[in-house]
C-alpha cells in the first residue's frame, strides 16, 4: 500500500479500490492466466529481462497472446509509469503483472483468438525480510501435490496457498515441498541444501518454477567458485543437511535454520549460504550489473 | 445468455455486463475458490442436495467459510431468485455458483478469518447436447497432469482448460484423462467403460471429482440390476472397450463412440449405455424423485 495506490487494468490507471474486472474474466472462473512479480530498487526492476522471458514462456505455455503487438517489455513500461505515479521511484518496491485469457461466457474451451487478454499491473512498497535474512527462518516439509507444469507461473495457486498457510500455522516461514521422495521447491521460493559438502537443488524441469533468483545466483555463484549440483535432495538425505536456504524475488537468499522443528546443521546460517547472500546483495545493490 | 441476464455478486442483483469484482479478489489472483454447476428443469434444481453437500465438502477442503451463517442452501435460494428474475422458470437452465476467499492484499497465506468470501451466482438457458446423446461423441485420450486433490471442485482449472481445448482442436467432445496408466475422468465429466462385460469406472478418491451424475447413476443403475465395478480402466484395456460413455451435470449419459480416431466397440452407442441413458432421462424428467 502507498499513499496514492494507482493500479493498471486494461488500459486504465485507476485507484486500487476502484480497480474491477468482470465476473466472467477467465482469471476469476478458471485461474486461466499467468503472472510475474519483479523486485524494484530505486526505480530499476531487477533482472527484468529474465522476468520478461519467463512471462513469454508462461504465456506460450498456456497459449495466451498479448493483444495488439504488446510485449512483456511494454508491460514493464506501464509498471514504470505506476512507480512514478505512486511515488515509488526511491527505495524498494515490487511490481505485480498478471495476464488472463480475457472475458467470455464461461466454457472450458478457449474463447475466439481475437479476444483481448486482461492485463492487471500493480506496484507496492517493499520491505525486505531482514531479520530472517540474519538469523535464518523456520520451514516445514509438506507434500507437493501440485500439477505437472509447475514450470509455468500460472494463477492456479491453490496448492501453494494451502501449503503456505499450513507453514504459517506451524510457525514457519515457508513449506519445502516433497514429491516422489525428493525436495522440489517452496510454495513461492526455490530450495537449496548442502549435503556432504555439495550444494544441491532440484533441476529446472516441469516440477519447479525456474526461479529468477535461482538463475541469477547460478551466474553469481560461479564468480566465487561455487557450483550447483542439480541432483534433487532426497527426503532421506534431509537429516544430513548441513545448510539449507531458499531463494526468491522477495526473499533473496534466506537461510533456513529449522526444519519441522529440528535444527538444520548447527541451527544457524551456514558459511556457503552467507557467501551467496553476500554476492546476491552486492548484485542487487549494483542493479544487477 | 437470456434477455434480462441478471447475476448475483456479494448481495447485489446486477446485469451481467456490470457485474464486477476487485482485481484483488483471491479468485482472480490465486484461483482461490470453489464452485458448482446445477442443472435446472422447470425451475427445479436437479439433485440439489448432492450439489450442496459437495459444495460444503469443497469449501471445507480448501478451508473457506461462508459468512454470516450462510449455507449452500441459501445460495440455491438466491439462484432460484435469479431463475425468476431472468424468466427461466420454464424449460432447462443451469446455475453457476462460485465462492472465493474474498478480497485482500495479495499474499499466499489466508487473510483474516472474518474476511467475507466473494459469492457469485449466475443462471443461463441450457440446451442439452441431443445430437451426441443419440449418435455418440468422439473423445481423445490425454495425460492427466492435474494436482492431487481433484476431488475438490476448485477454480484451479487450467489443466482442464488446456486438455479440453486440445480435444476440441482434434475434433473431439472431451478428453479422457490418464494418470499413472489408468483412466481417471474427463476434463468436466466422469468416464465409464465396459470391459469384458463389466461396467468399470475410477473409484471416488482424490484423483477424480465425485460427479453428481455419477452418484445419481449408481443408485439408478441398481434399479435395473447394473453395478459399477470401481476398478479403474487400465490404459492397455482401452482397445478392449466394448462401450464407453461419459457423465456430467450438463452431459447426462453421453455415449463415446470414437476414441483417438478409432471406433469404440462397434462404433455406436452400446446397449448398457443406452439403458443407463434411459433411466437417467426418466429421473431428470421426474425431477429426481
């Protein structure tokens, strides 16, 4: 929330409280759409190209076309306008961009291809989770019962919502999801762990979202001679984790020091985790250059 | 669509074209809600108790509470009002009822429990698919990549949307979904097949929606000495199907006579299918008594 709180819906810049869509929007009745969340530091969206590319992949994956030659880049331009209109050019903010298949009489099949999609963009002041970044956060394990295309950033988020809420009720920051005996990712983050000295995370396939921070961190990690091993962590390896952390656009690198009420490793942020926190923080501070 | 086209949103009866919800509705940003579709014949919702019970189960399953002592029955009362207001007391119609977790600043975790849910109800004229009911419909097989709680009738319908669209583009009426080597159900229907003389369908577990027509048909089938065997049809049994049909609130018992461009059995509606079509049609005509 901010003092002006203007959002964008289908061509109009309107106060958030007045921003409305039709009850027949396919986002509302089918979750038929995709979205992105970007981090903004001093008016500069971080890793914007990664987010734009992923939005393109998500749109293609669910077969939604932006109307009239619009592009993810043009949505970022609108977001920049919102940052200006809402007085968020200084400090930290987030951009939320959502595209649905548009408004049509309810039927599962696609509406005619010339139907314009619904575009909703909003911005908000953002405050990093600095306490957990220092001390480390608690997490729980939770079954991963999501669908088979978790690589697409869609609005079908009910399993994420339910697992996230379960985590909260158990005093945890995030749920670490487990499918077929391996750690996939969190409800809104990617997970990394250190087993026998090597940094492991789930490979980028249809069972996880290709996290932007995950991608950025891979490049940064190489500069400090750390590599990811994309062999997923097996459930039975969890007791042997010496370090655990999660990554995300709004979480950065966040140490996880308790899992299911038991300490991870020594119960405090590990050396490798802290090193990666540092390189990511430096990259954020420099605007990703 | 009908001449007046009044719908209900959160206490108001408004023209469909003016019915709006907030962009921050959790139905719009998370698909965080559930729904029901009822069949109405001459102002009488068919199998209303089954639908109300299922709506209760769906709401409990996703942990949404109706506000202020409202019940599924009270939603049906609103729907009856809509049928009157829209001049749909005669002939066939459908009721669509949707409940979401309400409007809140976007965050995966649940909003405060006293937040009122969003309730959207609409009605429409309905014309049965009488041609396919006579001649039988074409279907395709399709991988079932949905989540692990398909027993809840939620708004997370993107996999259903995509598979349904694929079916349409291949000239088919429905996609028959296959998970782990067995037929589960359709994108909006349940599937039944006859293998070696016995009628088989997937058991009612977390991988299928407990269809109302499926339940109604079970009771009706007993009256004509037909039982379901809830042993799911294995993919390798598909070539041996002598009959195949789908069921649903708006599809009744619909024969499936072609599957993946090959005839099912003799390529025309089978005897057992036709018998079940008859008993269901009689029940619908009598209002379910």
